[in-house]
């Protein structure tokens, strides 16, 4: 073989050798995720119309701040809780972000279509995804309360749900779920200790004290039941496919409810990558809480700082890379919600 031809084949061989190395070390595709309870701004008191903490101008400013923050981060998938009123809220934010959208009413009182009571309540959960993710519905499950539908709702107590979607990343399907669990006092030593202190110092009457203790214990069991139903729905829909589970779980990271999720193979993306607490409910720093809630709820007790919003992943194909708390910086003295959000970047292997 002539030397010129030999050198040619050597160059070709080197080219393919280095190409294989590059392909082998190239990182998997990354997907950016955000979950945030956007706060309805309602006090959930009233039959004809529920009380509202803020005027319409402030609510609009919060929405615009949320949009700005989401555009800055540019997530691929977003889970929203307490979106009110549906479907207008879901459709508007989908337009503003240029995303596909799935939504379902979670609580609505007594309602047929757009007509019902309370007048200002048609709240629910939303999934948004960039167009390239090819978002499509994978169903929805009622976890408690009800019946609740996009057309008909008939309930006067709390109702919860999980909604599901499917996206396509790196040539594979990934199932994405958004849930919002029941809120109550926490049945944990510190929380119950605060109730005891309030009672023993005369700031809480006997009946109210007993009601609060009962609310904490029953609330924990309520969420534990929601956790089991959430897992049953996910397993039925997704099978062995990779799964992302996001939302406002209203549960502490060491609670039995969250441990149930982790025992089913889910990784808490924030906890996997951080040692800081990562508060998403912060009665010390969140301006919406300090402005609207403290006069009613604080009563001299320690201000709560908890992590109750999560992004979980399950499946060897999903590897958490980065995670942090977001939307925790006020602009002109205003935060976009009474919750802070969670942002996670996850690698998706083919």
C-alpha cells in the first residue's frame, strides 16, 4: 500500500477514534424543572365569595414578577399549584411563556361550568412544558374530597389531586406529575410543642387546643393516604418509565408521608445536592406572609421556616445535577407568592 494512502487511512482511523471518545464523554441532555405554589391570595373563608388578601393590582404585579422570574430561569417543565381561576390562569401563563399546558380544577365549591359558589374560587394545578417536550396528558387522579371536575364540582371541604403528563426528552418518554396535598398543622415535636406553649400561656382555649392537635394528627394521616394513592396512580400510569414528581406536598422532609415517597424509589433532588435547609415556606423572609398572615397566625410564637415543596425523580435515566430554592428575592418589597419555588436540573440519559 502506498505511504500516502496509508497516512490517509491512519487519519481516518484517528478521526473515528476521537469521535467515539467525544460521543462517549458528551453529557446527557439536561432538563430544567421548576415547582411553585403561585398562591391564590384567598383566605378560604366565605360562601358567596371568599376573602382576598390583596387588591387586583397587587395580584397582577405578583403575576408579572412570576413571569419575569420564570423567563430568567427558562425551565423546560413547570408545575404550578393554587392557580386561580382556571382555565384563564393556565391559558394566560402558557401564552406568556410559550408553553404547552395541562390543567385540572382541584377545588371549586359548588359549581357547574363557570357558574357556582364561591364566586372567586376555581383553583387547581397546572403543568407547563416547552414545545420541544411534546407534552401530552397521562391522566389525573382524585386523592381526597370531591367530586371535582373541570365542569362539575360538588364539595365543601378540602379536595386534593395529582395530574400527570408525558414529555419526550433524549428520544425517550418521561412521565411528569404535579400534586398538591392537604395542609394542616404538623404532627411533629416542635409544632406540637408550640401549640402546648400557646395553650399553657393562655393564648389558646381548650377547645381550640384540642382541635389543633386533632388537625395535626388527622392531617398527617390524610397526607399519608394521599402519598399511597399518588404512588398507586404513578405506578399504574408510568410503569417502569422514568418519572418526575413535583408540587406542594405540605409535608416536612422527614415526615412519614415524604419517607413513603422516597421508599418507593424517588430521589429528593434538592436534598441530594444540598446541605442547607432550603425553606420554601418562610414566615421570616416572605413578604406576602409577613404582610398578610402574621397578625392572624403568629401570636408571638416562633416563625415557621419549612421545606414543603419538592421535585422528586425516579429511574436510572434521571440524575439530579443542580438544585436550589428560587423566587426568594423580593422586588419592590414583593415576592411572587407566599411560597418560594424549587429549581432542579436533571440529566436525562438515552
